[in-house]
C-alpha cells in the first residue's frame, strides 16, 4: 500500500470512530450516508444509486456530516480522550498492551461487521486467546505466592 492509500484508510477509520461517538448529533441522512461510506465502504455513486439521489447530494451530506463531527471532536475531544486511555494503560501496565491491542482489533472487526457475523469461530478463538492471556497476567506467579506464604 502506498502512503496515499494509508492516509485514506486512516481518514475513513477516524471518521467511523467519530461517527460512533457523535453520530446521533447528525441528521438521519448524514449519519446514514457516513455509515455506508465509512463502515460499509460504499462509494458515493453506490450510495446515490441505492437512495435515488445524485452523487453530489451524497458527497454534500458526507462532507457536511464529516465537518460536523470533526467540529464536535474539536470542542469535546471524546475520541482524543478514548485514544489516550489505552496509552495510559500501556504505560502503567506494559504487559497488558498486547491484550489491549487485540481487543481494539476485535472491536473494530465487530463494529465493521454491522452486527452480521456469518462465522464466529475466529472471533471466539481470538477472545479465548485474550482471556487466556489476561488470566495468565492476573494470576499470581509462583514467586508472589511464595512471598505471601
């Protein structure tokens, strides 16, 4: 992937996360079109065809919706705070960073699925691995048990 593609993906992921936080503050149409564009990866043309509107109408709704949620984030900083929380956990408990990253990835996969899961085996496997890792990290080591005795 080139840097332009990486930037586009980062922008879409950011918009999707902002939409999760501030979507209820948008008009129904803005929220719907942004969801289809960011979460379902539909083009403006595909959305326009599905709703029987012009591509320009979709572009305008997505642009105004994007501008609005960016404005809300600028004022309220909910996404910035949410992104800072895992980083603080990683600093204070670096051994948890792998589990936190895996949970964030799993969350994104589930969010992008829109609640429709055809095969839950990979999600179940990933959750099992995370649970095992967290259990291992939270149980006392032999040294700790010896010190307590």
